[in-house]
C-alpha cells in the first residue's frame, strides 16, 4: 500500500468517525425535546408546572456534572466504550420513565438522573473520538460538526416526538383522550439504543503514535500548547479561569434568553410558533460549525470576542423589543436565530480551546471541569433571573446584567488572546 492510498484511508476513517459521532449527538439531544414530551403529560396525573420542570432540571445538573468522572473514564478506557455506556444509560432512563406510568419519581430518576448521566457520558467522549484524526488546523471545524448534532437534534426529535404522542394517544377510563407519553418515551429509548449501537461500530480510534500529517504544524504552533496538562496543572493557569468565566457567561445568556425568545415567537407567530423552535435549533447547530470554521481561520479568542460582542448586541435588541411590543415575525425569528447561533458557538469554541491549550491526553477530565461552567450557569442564572424580577418587578435588571456580562466576557477574550496558550511551570 503506497502512502497516498494509506492517507486516503486514514482521512476516510476520520470523516466516518466524525459522521458517526455527530449522528450519535442527534440521539443524545433528547434533553432538548423535553418541552415537547412533557406536553403529553395528561391533566389526570395531577402534575404541577414545577413537577413537569423537575426531570429536565435534574437532567441538566446530572449531564453537566457527570462530565468530570466520565471524562476521566474516557481518558482511561477510551471514548468508544464511554459512548456505548452513555447511549445505554440515555435509552434506559427513557424506558424507566415510560414504564413508571404517572410516577414522578420514575421520571426524576429515569429521564432526569439516568438519562442525564448517559448524555454526560456520551457527550464528553464524542469530540475526542473525531479530533484525534485531524491536525490542529481543523480542530474547530471538526468539533463544530460533532457538537452540531446535538444542536440539530430538535429539528428531528421534536416533530418525531409530537407525531408519536398523537400516534399512541388513547381514550382513558373516563372517556378523555390522552397523549401516548409513556409509549412515546419508551420508543425514544429504544430508538436511542438503535442509533448508538449502529453508529458506535463506525467510530475508529487512531493507533498509538498516530500523528495527522496532512498539514504543516508550524502555522498553528503559536496558537497551541505543546504540553498535555493534568487537571491540577490546568486549574493553576490563569487561562483556565478566564475560559471558565467566559463559558459561564456565554451559557448563562443562552439559558436565560432562549426561553424569552420562544415566548416572543409565540406572540408574533401565533400558530406558527413552532418555527421559532426550528430556527433556534438551526442557529444553535449552525453556530457550532461556523464558530469552529472561523476559529480555525482567525483564532479561538478572537472568535470568542466576536461571539460575545454579537450576543451582547442581540440582547440589547431583545431588550428594546421587550419595550416595544415584541416586533414583527421577521425580527423575532432573526433574534431567535442569532441567540441560538451565539449560544451554539460556545459548544465548539471551548472544547477546541481546551484541546489547544491543554492537549488531548487528559482532555476528558480537563474539559469536564471546564464544562462545569455550563452546569453552574444552569444552576445559578435561572434562579438569579427570577430573583431579580421578583425584587424589581420587571426584567430590566436581568437584561442589564447579561449585557454587562457579555461586555466583560468580550474584554476577557481579548485578554486571553494576549496571554496566549498557557505554559507548564517546570521549576
């Protein structure tokens, strides 16, 4: 076999792995369609709005904070086994929920805890599987494609879930038509198992000592660290804490204002409000790919600056719309798309930067720790947003806080760019 043929086979394996991990990401994006699934909970179950929100809240927490131990596990046993474990747990959690009938505990433990842990296991191992095949010049692009699968998930799973709820609907004992939520969520669980089982076999891991040789490494030497750091070494660098705050800020903005944008969509689009969900998902997935490509061209930190500055301007526009009746359908869809675009960018930029700065050897646990910024934002910011509105009686303070956070994050992105990649202290 000549070198050209060998290189072609190597590239094909890398792209096949990228396709497989992105497809698995679509299945793991089940967390983004809870709003559709919970719409099938019948009134007869007697669930309050807080009850309906609890499984998703537990899932978000479990997903975020599973990333650290799961990342450590994938560093030890490899990403394929961790992805398989994640897919199994994700599907199992859905099936547990469906078999539990109207039990709140079944949904909290099943969809909330077990599925959340499964998504965390799978998510932490998807990007490393593909990144190992490609040179640093393509890190952002490849990570963007992989994580775009999760962002695009609602485009596929939301209409599928809605169709399934109607397909399995039935008339209960008192003559009331109920959505088929139990059969729907069980079917989704088996579907997740099928997708993961089919795709995990396509994931290839490069042999020991493999080095991507398609591009010259010199052009990116100044953008990356030549040392793989342990998590203890990583947290001792100032760059990590700058990234932690920036990831926190970018995540907080998305987590707070995605729901606001959806409400605006309902007001402006009426029965066509589902378009806002689709446009948001397209922006979310598109932002991951676009940010990955752009960061490969102009650098991670400069792309972060552009993203934070743009998101700050979008929030300013959203603030203005809240004062002037919400705007036309075109303006609303534009705002929703841009919120999704900037929010999704974070999920390509930060894993790529973590790999650039701290290497692949300990990437699982390192990015797991960095991803705690997302989990912290999910815990703190929705509560803080509600608290500020309770105290002030209006959302203005929340808007101002987010705009200020975007301004600070923009400055920190430039500071981080000035510092460059961290260096291991060898003294």
